[in-house]
C-alpha cells in the first residue's frame, strides 16, 4: 500500500512538472513545445491508460471530435486531387499529425476533471516566465541587446529572448493573466495585493509597448477590461484603470520617438485601409496607386481569391501557401505574392478547411463562451466562475478575437495553446473543481 501511494504521488509530480513547463517551452521554441506535449501524452497514457477514454463526452467534446475528423477528410480529398497532378501528400501528413492535439485535449480533460493538475504550479511558472521575458525586454531596450547578447532586428520592435521572432508581446499577452491569478493562492494583505497587481500590470503593459507588438497590447488591455467588467467587486476600478492606462500610453507615446512612429504608422495604415475599402467597394473605382494600398488590405484580397478556389472543404490544412499563388486575381491592384497564411485565424480556417470547417470551429468557440460566460452571467441562476478558470476564459476570448492579426491557427504554438484553453475551460465550467 505504501508503494502504491509513493507511485501515485510520483506520477502526479511528473505530470504537473510537464504541464507547468509549458510557459517555458514557448520561450525555447516549437521543438520544446512538441517535446513537452509528447511527454505529457505518453506519461498520461502510461499512468492512466484506458481511464482517459472512458470520460463521459460533453457536447463540445463531440464537436471537437467532428472538427478533427472533418480536417482529416479535407486533407484526404485534397491529397487525392494533388496526387493525380504532382504526387504531393504533405497536406494529408499534416492532417494526421494534427490529431495529437485531439489526444492532448482529451488527456487534459481527464487530468483536470480528476483534480490531477495543480494549477498553482502552472500559474507560478507563468509568473516566472512572463517576468523574465518582460525584464529581458527592458534590458534590451536599455543596452541595445538582451541578456543573451541578442540585438533587436528592428529599431521599433524588441524581441527579448526570442531572437529574430517578434513575438515577445504576444507571449506576454498569452501568459500574463495566469501569472496575475497566482496571487489568490497566497494570503496577502489587501494593500500589498493591490500594489503587486498594479506593479505586474505596469510591467507587462510597458514591456508589450516596448516590444512594438500593437495587437497583443490591445488584447492584453481587452482581457483586463473584461475581467474588471464581469466581476462585481472590480467594476468600480474601471474608471481609474482607464485613466491610468491612457496616461501611461500618452506618456510613452510622447516621450519615445520609436513608439510614436510605430503607432503613427498603425493609424496611417488603418486610415488607408478604410479609404481603399470605400473607394473600391462603393465608388467602384480601381484607380488606386499601388503604394497607397495597405498590405493588410491586399492580403484580404488574396485570401478571398484563395478561398474561392475551394469554398466548402478548403484546400487542406496549411495549404494557403500552396494555393494562394494559383488563385484567380480579383483586381489589377491585387499583389501577386503570397504569405504562408492570411494572418487571421478565421480567414485561414476558411481557406484551409472551408466553410464547413469554419462553421464547426465557430460552434466550438461559441459553445466554450456560452458555457463559461453566458450561462454564468446572463442566465439564472447565476453562478460565479471558478477562480482558476477566469484567466483561461478571458485569455481564450482575447485569443479568438475576430479582427485580430495572428499567426497560423494550425501551427504547434497556436494549436497547443488553443486546445489547452478549451480543455481546461470545458472541464472547470462543467463542475466545481476542488483543486489542490
């Protein structure tokens, strides 16, 4: 009996170490993420084997299963078509490998439901990692290189420990809320708690601004605002929070020429995009100088042409880069070069797995928000959210924000993060979890 208890304790420690290493793996890179996910899956199957697959399926579980099956179906159909032309089976291979996230999803559903995951460890890990990235950005800003000797590739964008990848702001946005929500696990006096929360907020917001990643800043502030809005006890802090944020942003904007230039460029591009949209769609004019057409607008046009090639089932997972150059040109102003993806989750899903895959994905997102927010806040009887689920819910909402620019939905970093969020939310909102 003693040996059994020892074994159980050790397997809990192993699984939780792997889970709390996720924030660190995102700093190291995709190989570390994949390796971490692989070990988490393997050890979970070793320790719990068949029990994982005996978990009672929720409605969202069935829809997620349908999503993966349809993505595979799209991959098979498109592969059969491509084999007759160029013998390319890469889309099918990617569709099959993508199933590892389905396995990860159901494993996490089980681990959370059985109270095996110690979220305190994960939140502490997020705190350490986000503070490290933030402080490394400050160091890079001060000394023109980070602590590893990495110099920024762009004067207005700092990468911190991510080298040539300008994703530091996105990383902080992803894990900052988890780090903030570690505080309820410790007993602080109200005054100290307020000071710590304010300090973390200022550190993260300033670091994101210095990173030059504008969309992560918007999403970070959106997440904080939504939390303040939905919690009765915190709504009173919204006015002073808005004043504080506006003051900080204005001060940094006025005092830092690099930041000022970056945000001025963002405003100019947004204005140009609106102007071009109005001219092309309402005046029916196409006589617009190429140099005045924003890149994002051009990419929207290339997306539409690519999606129309296969509207209902798409071109197969991560096929945008292959199909985009073959698309029908919509207008003479549309550029002929293509990126690897359309820089928006929803647009990429439409092009890769079509309208049917898009509808299934939206059902997953809507059901996740319904079960976590709408049922708790807008339907009677009202139930407060589990404190652990709060950061997962609001990070998820900001992560799937429709008009955000983003990386590829089907990449290792995004898919891992999205399905972790959904798995935890689905489980914690299903029942009250007495977490250790």
